[in-house]
C-alpha cells in the first residue's frame, strides 16, 4: 500500500486547473502518447525552436538549441524514459511568426504520458485537469505520438495507449477520423516497415483485444 501525499496532490490539482483555464474556449491540438514518445520535443519543433542532435548523459538527444518563442521554455525535453511534464501545459502560437503567409493562432497542449512515472498524485491531478481542460475547449484535435520504442517487438507501449484511449473514449471508432499521428524516433530506412509491423501485430491480437472494437479500430487507423 502506498499512501497518497495529499499536499502534493492538491498542489498539482491547483496547477492543473490553472493550466486548464489557459486553453478555455480555444481550438486546441492535444498531443497524446506514452512517456518518452517526444511530445514536448515536438511542441518545441512546431513552435519554431531550432533543433539539433546533442547528447545528454551520453544518450543521443534531439534538443532545442535556439528558442524563438520564450513561452515554450517551460516544455522540458529529455532522452530519459521518465516524464519531464508534471501537469498539462499549453502554448498559443501566432502562425505569422513562423510563416509570414499564415494567419491565426494555434494552441498546442502537452500532458504527462499515459504511463507516467511520477506517481499516483500526478495521475489523479492530471485526470482532473485534462477533463476540465478538454470540456472547456472550443474544439480539440487529438494527435497521437507513436515512438519506435513503443512499436518494438512486443508493442507494449502502443497496446497500452490503444487500451487507454478505447477506455477514455466510449465511441473511439467514430472519433478516429479526427485523429492524426506522428511517428517519432524512427530511422528513415525503417519507415517502410512500420505498416507491415502493425499489420502483423493485428493478426496476433489476443481474443480480448479483438473484442474491443475501439482498440482494433485504432490499429486499423494507424
């Protein structure tokens, strides 16, 4: 039995609700994925940060080396398989700062991974914060990040992600046309094999996985 740290949890809930208020009434792109799939790194890239291949603790890591939008500084990137994001975090970007021919604003929202490593306090706080945030948005565009790590030999990360999405969204099959996907940490030479791996895995799904229509629909959509 692990008792909850109520002080920490209440503090995190306050932070999560404050973050939720920042995106109230906005059109939001919500990045979804497990810990380490590169959600914060992707937001840096989309916000115009200059990215370079570096090393951290002797681990290769694509990191922001020049940040254009200072609001994105709070999005911490790391090569480690632990969550650097404690609460939902959002940034609104003026598209004209990235491309003079574009107009309007875009709001990108990051959140801890579904398999977050920070403990139950973070899970509970973000459960409350994410629900508040998504209910208050004008619209939400889900973007699922799938990393080479989660699509490995046994697909554990991807299966966990599909299971959680199917549980969170009762009619996931109908919602999938609004989903987009970003595949991260793949070498270019392996791109062509991704679809084949997914098809092979679909043929090997367990009976209980096949019985979940939303789960199977996500695999088909990928």
